[in-house]
């Protein structure tokens, strides 16, 4: 194709072509592309014949963005940075950005809360890069969009101030993203100082180019289902009644006093409610995006507008996002350029926060009264009478359906950001840039609990309860820097010097009231003032940093980079407010040496880096202390104050010492293997610790202990088949991380029920009583004591740590891309091998009948001991038994091994000739499946396994969608 024109030609099967070049007397640029190969542009003047050689496209992201105006070729990198470009992001789930990266980045894990334990359909996602680097401070990475750090929640990733958390990462339109770069070692994160220890994720949005305007419009519609094979299986009504009666009589209570006997209000014998069908339904997603990109030599623009809506499979949950973006740049004259990026999204979220009630509610209860449509608020049965049947009306708190349909639970959020910069380049390679960025997130949450259901009762009377909350986050930063990048023969020199000032501010307020006259009037102002209460909170922090970088390369063979950052942070005490972070890295491209002549290896490079990064993300009151002012502390009629947090003026930064060694090998110009080994040592870990009772009876945030993360990452990219019409590419990433606590304050072990912090062991290693099974003689549970002897006496002191942790042995993904002419097929498998998950879900439900009158049991509860000599997996059942069969035992540990077909996409690109006839540049249609299938080794049809409990009882959402994209 002749660049800048529509004149071009297809090659023959032998790769030969004939093309007439216009005789303009100027250099004509010929653009050559081929499926599975790297494109090339060649200048032509008077040549009659050409021999053009293309290389396989096995490398991803030739140019890598590392921040603060520094852009490097992948070959020149001495640090660890993995870049995901827009092509890889296409046709992936677009509800939120962090979920978009699940499985894509080696060494990065995305999960639902700690150990996938968040009991919510809209659970917060935790992102970990090379493991947990802290005990109590944030372990979340720093997110930066076009050079601007963005607010992603508090230290646990939760937005503080609202009743229900919606992640700010769901406020961005993924279709505006050009690339995402994940920085993982000291050479790439040291420039981010006290925010870099957990890794840094850089998002670069799309920009305009000095070319004709391109307009793209895309539509996507999908339907979502609850994956039935992953749904937690519970007893049906007949199974429940048989099981409950057995547990009742085994407890020594007469069957005549059994609580659930048919009456005029409840027909227990004929009711069989499958509660999941009332809570779960078919969901749907719809997205439309419109963007325009183009410009002239002086001005470039990228503008976009998008609308996204999702009705989730858990009824009552809906997300809507309206997004607008404008990225513009203007060149006043050669050497002086200004840019302005504006982004705004308006987000509406309806939430229904159902937890375990959707599967624990008894199947003999109906959600409706006998008329079949009025929601049931009471059931009629005998309660708290074990030897005599005395029924009464009992409030039906487990029926969440009226709360879903009658209450208000909505959040509206405005997310706005501005990024303005002015760049002056007086001479080639030298530039001075000043940049101002700001991000504002304002959330208004309106909750109303209706008088018509039990959540709206106050003092056992219908009252109506209203709560209004406002949360306002404002971040801004000013960066002034000088960049230098220049080649002198075989020498290339780079440098950076800058100063950065950041301000972070968080405010929230809420007010609530009760006793409304009806459910149409919901504002707090319309209730008696005595029934109104409220609170507010403000915190802010500021930091000042000086940063610098120097880099050098010689003849594309030897590379070296040095980084330094000096940072002061207002949230720390006067004795430790400043800290310095630095790193050094070096690389050697052996394949560019003259002595390296090899037909097998086309790439051979080694690199290494060492340095420090920090973690300052703790509660801003930890160093200074706080006082709470409330009427509860009143003195002589005046509002009083009481110390709520003890100050620690010596509190300082966590510091992580990072070592990274990498090896890159290219084989036959088809296969690229990248291997990295790392060792991260965190010192001065921030955590709550006891102090002398003279100072405080409460724990105080202190710097205590050391922890290490050590592991490796492997990325294998291969062009398996490269042919004119057909190609097949594969990318496999493998990661392993080993975590170990090296020291704690005075060596004191800290226990958290089923997990423990102990020197020499992994953070949150499981510490449980070993399960020995069921005694066939009497059906009683058995355990092992600390010495390994079987005992029937339960003792919390028999807990042991045996090396089982929530950290998998291996995790990663494999992506295959197959192209045939205009068709392409991409499928991505996400896998986890090893590791152990402790499931509180089993502990709550598989309790040998202890709470069977109050809550349903899983289907495997039927396999329990019934008579002497019988072998069973569950103990003898008895209501309110004291067998302790669920208390902190490894009976509920499950191996986390699983493989998930995360994404599959079939795309057809219409021929260019047809598009040209339709006056279009390009058109494609795609069929996409997300979370299509999940496999676990222990899965069994109709039974529960790790497959059904790994998401705390909620089924996996499988989505199938169709996408149409047109470019003009």
C-alpha cells in the first residue's frame, strides 16, 4: 500500500507483487503488512525491484511507557514492565478495568476479596502484583492514568463513606484505553517512591494523530447466565424435612414438638421453594461507543462518547455509565506543544446486597402469602420450645425479596478529570514539561428502607428509614520535569529531573432519619428532628517529591538506568516525614555482539535491577492520632472529645528492597521466552501492635517486622504457524510466588481464627485443627492433636500450621489467536495450580444439623452417620449439637486448582473492497463468550465441590455477546 493513498495490491502466493509508483521526484513510502508479521514502511525513489523481509510478530509492545515522559523500546528495558495494548483489550469484559486484566499480566492476580471470600455478587476485587508486600497497609497497586494518580478506594480498596462500595475502577470506559503497562520492579517503580512497593499500573488513553479523521462506532449486546454447574447445591424441601426431623429427634426432642407443622398460614409439606430462581435471572449488557480521531500538523484530537449498561444476574443490581473524553494537543510552533485531556463519566448503580440468605433460606418457606403475590413478612411455627409445640408468628428476616423490590438503594457518581500540560523542546532531545492533573469523584448515595418490609421497621413498628450519604474525593498533582533523550553515534543518553506536588482530600457526610408518614416521602427533612442523626469526616494528605533518572546505552548492546526519588509525606510524624528511594539496573543484549553468530537464537538478553520502593498508604491519622467529638462524651451539657487513636510520631514508611533478574531468549524468529526471577524484602512493616497500657489500651499502628516475596515469571510467545492466509500465535504466562514472614514484633505470633501470622511462615497461612474423620461406632467427629494422636476432645490449642497457604503454586493464562483470511479466533484460558482455600461457606452450612431449624444445608449433608459401623463423611446430625465439627478444622480446606475458559472471541473482518464500496474504512463483527466454562479436579455432577464454593456460593456469570464495529 502506498502510504497516504488508497493505491495498493495483494501479493501472489509466492509473495511477489507489481505496483506502479507515481514519479513525483520525492520519496514514496510503501507500507507492507502481512498476517502474523511485523509491518514495515520502506522509502522508494527510483528502484525497479525490491526484496522485502518481514519478521514474525512475536513481541508484544515494542514501545513501553514507564512514566514521567519516559518511553523506551522493549529491548532497552532493564526493569520489569509488561504492556497490554489496545488490540489485546478488544472484546474483553468492559464493566471495570481491573477485571479486564485478569490473567493477562504475569505475576498479577485478581480475586474477590481475601481468598475469594467476599460474600457479595458485586464483591470488591483485590489486585496483587507479586504477592502481598505488607501486613496491614494497602497491598493494592497504584493506578495512574495519563500521568495522573487516581483514587481507587482506601487501603483495602473500598470506597469509604457509603453503605455499599462501588469500585472507582468501574467508572472508566475501557474502549478509551490505548495501552496498560504494569510496572513490577525497583527500576520501574522507584520513581513512584512511597506508592510503588505494590506495583504501578499505567493507563495511557488514546490520542489523535496527524492524519485524516477516522470515525469509529461500535455496538455490543450480550446476555448473561448463572452458570448452573457452579451454583451451590442445597437440600430441596423433602430432603430438608427428612434431615431436619432426624436432627431434631437425635437431639432428644419429641417429634410432636417439631417446629414446622402445617397450619392455615404455612403449608410446609407442600411448599418447595427454589430460592435461587427468585434471586438469579438472565442478565444483559449493552454498550455503544462513538469516537473520532484525527488532526493536522498543528493540532490533533481524539474525542469519544460511550454508554454502557448492565443488568446483573442477581436481580436488583444494575450499572449504567455515560462517558465523555476529549484528548487534544496543539503545536504553537515547532518545539512548543500544549495538550489538554478532559474526561467525565456519570455512573448510576442500583445495588441489592444479598449475601448468604439466597441459599440458606429454608425451602419450606414461601416468599409470598397464600394469595401468591403479597410478600411474606411472617411465618407461623414453634420457636424456642423444644418439648412442646407452641406456634406463633415469627418475623421472616431471611426473605430479602421485599427489600429488593420496595427499598431504594442507588448511587450516583460523577467522575471528572483534567490533565493539562505544556511542553517546550528548545533543542532536539531536550524538553521541559509542566503538567497539572486533577481527579474528582463525587458520590451521592440514597437509601430508603420501606415501611412495608421488616428492614423499614423501628422499635418493631413500620417507620420507614432513610439515609443520605455524600462522598467527595479530590486529588490533584503538579509535575514539572526536564527530559533528555539523544543519540550520539553509538551512544544514547537519557535523563530526567522533576519535582512533584500532590494533594489528596477525602470528605464524607451522612444523615439518617426514621418515622416517615408514607413511602412516597423519603427525604430526611420530613421526619421529626429528634429522629435525625448525622456525621461527617474529613482527611487529607500532601506530598512533595524530587525525582531523577539517568540512562545510558551503547550500540544497542549495553544498557544502564539509575533512578532516585526524595519524598516527604504529611501523614507521617515529624521525625520521619522524608525518605529516599533509589534503584539501579543494567542489561546486555548479547545477540547484538559481533561474536554472536547463531542460527537458533535471534535474541539473547540478560538484565538485572536492584533498588527500593515504599508504601505510605495507611490511615492518615495513624501518626498524628485523632479525637472523636460526639454528644456521647458530653460534659456539663457541652459536646466532649475523647481520644480515638493514639499518635505515633515515629511512624514511618514501609520500605521494600527489590531484586529482579531477567533473561530473554528468541528462537528461530518465531519464539520469544522471557524469564524473570525476583526477591522483594519489605522492612518496617506497618501494622497494629500493642503498647504499654499506660499509653493506651488499644493497639497502635507501628513499624514492625520483615516479610519476603520471592518467585519467578515466564512468558512464552510463539508464532506457531505463519502462512499467507493462516496464522496461529500462542502466549503462555506462568507465575510462582512464595511469601514468608521473616520477623515480627518480639517474635509474637498473631492468630486470626483460621489463619496466622508467624515467623518463618507465609502471611495468612492456615492454622487449623486436623480432621480425622468420623468414628464409625458412634458417629462422633475426631481430630488429631498436636502430636498426631486421634482425639474426640475438641481443643483450639490443637491447631497447627502445616504449610498450606492461600498462595497457589502456579498461576497464569494461555491465549491462542488463529487467523484465516478475514476470520480470527481468540481464546484465553486462566489457570491456578495448587494453593488452599478455607471456605467459611462450608463452615456455616455443613454444621451437622446445628442450625438446621434456622438455615438450610448443602446436599452433601445427606451423607452422614446413621448407625453403628457405618462409614460416612459427616458426623451424626443433631440440632444444637456440641460436637464442634465446624470449628476451625482443615475439613473445609479445598485445593484451589482450576482452569477457566475466560474469554473466546470469533471475529470476521469484512473485505476492504466491500468496505470501500460501502464508503467505510473497515467493518467487523464478533461473537464473544466470557467465563464460558470452569473445571476443577474434584467436580461432580449435582454435588458441591471447590467449583461451587470458590465464589462464596455465588455462581459464575457466563456472558455471550455480539459486537459490531464500523470505521469510517
